[in-house]
C-alpha cells in the first residue's frame, strides 16, 4: 500500500497493533475510514493506529485494507491537505 500512497511515511507494529505514519494530517483519514465502517484513531497528528480484534478473519483484514486504501486515495492525496513537517 505504501507504494500506492506517497503519504505513507512508515508502518510499524507489535502483534496485531499497527501504526501508520503519514506525511499529512491523520484526522481526515480517520473520518473517511469511519464513514466506510473502519474504526481507526489518530494517536499523533500524523499517525493512525489500527487495533483489530483478536478474532479477526482474513476476510476482515482484506476489507480493512481496502477501506484504508480507498480512504487514503480519497482524502490524503489531494494537494490541499496539510503536510506535516519535522521541526
């Protein structure tokens, strides 16, 4: 997915918990995911956290990845997004 979305800076995780660091504000991506039925949260202004249930199925994973992909394409890619810069 990082190859398709230049706004993805880093992906890290421990167990099933994942963090996706973005080069743009995370809040609009969180909202876009929620509108599509995927609950994620922004733990930093530019970082998404995904914590799926322990009983997640492969089909659930596929659906979550598809929703995140669509949300990133719809929200994070437009040029009017605020870019986060390291200070």
